[in-house]
C-alpha cells in the first residue's frame, strides 16, 4: 500500500538513497533538509522538497499540508568532532529538532516513526564484543549522548500519542554520496583523497576497528521497519570489525594508490574498537547485511570515479 512518507535529511547521504527506494516502491515522499550537509541535486524530482531546519516552526506547515503516515528521521548533526567543539549546537539539532518532530507526529496523527540512531558512538568503549542492544550505554561524545537522548523520549511519546517506532542503531555506514570532506565517513574521505592522489591521514595507529555497513543494506533495514507493528530497537551493522589500516590497504589496492598514509594523533571522543551484534535485527526485522566489504568498497569507488570532483558546498 502506498504511503505518505516524510524523510528528514532526505538530501543527505543515507536519506537520498532511502528517498529513491521509497519512490521506486510507489510511496509519496516529502523531504525536509536544510542542506547543511545534504545536496539539492540528490533529491529526486518526484519527491516534494522543503529546505527547512528540523527545529523550524515551519515544519508544522509541512505536516499540516501532507499529513505523513510515517516519518523517517535521518537529519542530524552527525560529527563527533563538532559535537565536542559545540555540544550546544549538537543538542539543538539532535535533541530539540527531534522533539519538534515528535510533537508534530502526535499532533498530526503519524502512525510510524523510524529513527536513525548510532551504534558506533552510543555504547562507548565496548565491555565485550560483538555489542548487543542490551550493552550498557556510555557514550564518549555529546553526539552519542544526544542521539541516545531521543531514544529515551520515544517510549514516552509512544505512550502519549500512540504511534509505534523503530530505532535503527547504525554502525559505520559507507557508500556512494557520502561526504568526502567532513570529519565523518572514513571510506569517503580515503576514497576521494586516493582518487585525487592526495595524502591520506590516519588518526591513531590504524589498528582501531570499525563495523563498516553498506548504505544499501541500511536502506533495506529502513524499508523492513515500515512493516513493523510494534516498537523495537535494532543494531544495523555486519557483526565484524575491520581495522583502519586494513581499510586503507583494500582501498589503495582497488584504486591503485601507492602513497603511504600519514599517521596523526587519535581524535578525542572516538571509540577504539567496536562491532555490533545484529542477531536481533535478523530475527525481528528479517534483515541481514547482503553487501560484503569488498563488494561495497568496489561500488563506492566506482561511484566516486563516475561522480568526479564534487565541490564542498
């Protein structure tokens, strides 16, 4: 059945891929994105687009005009480094912006709320691996704390308004359209710099491990969440770790890059070693990652080559 779906952050990396998938499945899609990191060119012409901050009172007019049945909330301040530099702005976007949406969901009768959270920054340094959803939550950055704060509000708003929700805690998402110029997105940053034959910087000694999940698999998790009848929280990752050094080597081999990396001091607020237990998503969502790292990196490099140089703004 065709739905009216509102996607916040729909001009961004993950959001634009999700918008395309929703349109392909016949849904009506409304995009809200202030283009702080997203790109207008990534929004398909069949989607309705509103260049708004999620904190803006004007978002209420979008809800009133279109009465969405489901909200996919992907808009966020997503940089750990920026959250440490300006935790107030991080909280404004990630907490107050989300509360604005939750209030409007209740006011306009939204049925489903699908929230893009973080698994990489929320749990803190793991006490054991792989990390399940029941692991203690001890974030190392304001970003991790602000994303989790919204998760705490969700059961409250469910009780007050009646909508059901799904929380998707992503590991390190990568793929085409990821910003190669920000602090986040090591795959995109490495790929762009290698293609430009520029120096690649690794923060730390490169032995730190991450759980890299392809954007297409993340989109599939969002689509599967549409059919959920109850509220739940799921990790979305691959269940395995890859070191930054190994990632560098794989990309260098794919691209033909011959320079050695330059090592710099590790960044504060970043977890050293993490990968996620995705057993609950397999059982509850019927979701498993389908794109392995070799295939995903090849698709990403191919897309970056085809795209050419993208300006920063």
